C-alpha cells in the first residue's frame, strides 16, 4: 500500500495501481537485494514520496507491520491530516510476501480483497534503517525509515539513490511527529 503514509500509501498505491494517475514510467527497476522476513514486522515511517492523490495532505504517516503467518502480515497505516498533530486516519489491510522474490516483493489487499497491489522493495540500507518501496509500474516510490526522523546524511544518501533509480519527479517530505 491510503490516507496516511500507509493509509495514504494504501490509497495512493491503490490509485496508482488502478492507473488513475498517469505516469511516464514504463516500469520500476527490479529490487537489488533480498529482504529478511523481519522487514515485514514493526513500524516504518514515511520520509519522502512522489506526490499522489491518495496521500494529499497526509502528514506523520507510518505503517505498522505485524507478521501473522509465514510470508503473511497485517498492516495498519496511519496518516494525520493537515499537520503532524492533526486527526489520525487509520487504514487496515493484509499482505503477503511473493515467492521467488527474495522477500523483496509483496502484495497488499485492499477493500476486502477487491483490489490487490504489488509493491517492491527496490533498495534498502545495509543496517535495515531505511528502505525504498515502489509500485512495479514505476509510478510511485516511498522512502521509509525505522525512525520518524532520519539522520540527514542517511536521508541525503537515500534520496540520491531514489534519483539514481530514475525517479526524477519532485519528492514531497511529509512532516513527522517528533
């Protein structure tokens, strides 16, 4: 995955997957490294994203992943409207790690399974502190972090990696509660 970084991510990813928002991208690059299954547990904060209609005015967004079975998880995506202290909107969904992907590709189900969207972990830091998640069509990318506020040097490096992957669109940086 959306009205928060993850609510917004879910909605934005659903919108992106539905093709409602046009893009010039043919496809996202393939993931570069395998991901440990533990990647799909714990909290991920949204640090940067390509703007999308589903996440308009979404601040302090994060996704809380909870493993439910081998290769399966639940996600609660939270987005605050207007500011990092604005009213929270929560979106709950489920997901599964796609086999044969080194755990770097996953699918989330939205609206009771009516809509499914695949996401790829294009890259990540060696220590697992940040990751780049994108839709396979190349329309959207998100910089996610285990901390609400990233170290400036790590953030600059991650943003440079986004650019190196070919995402030249303007990124937006939602406020995070500190």
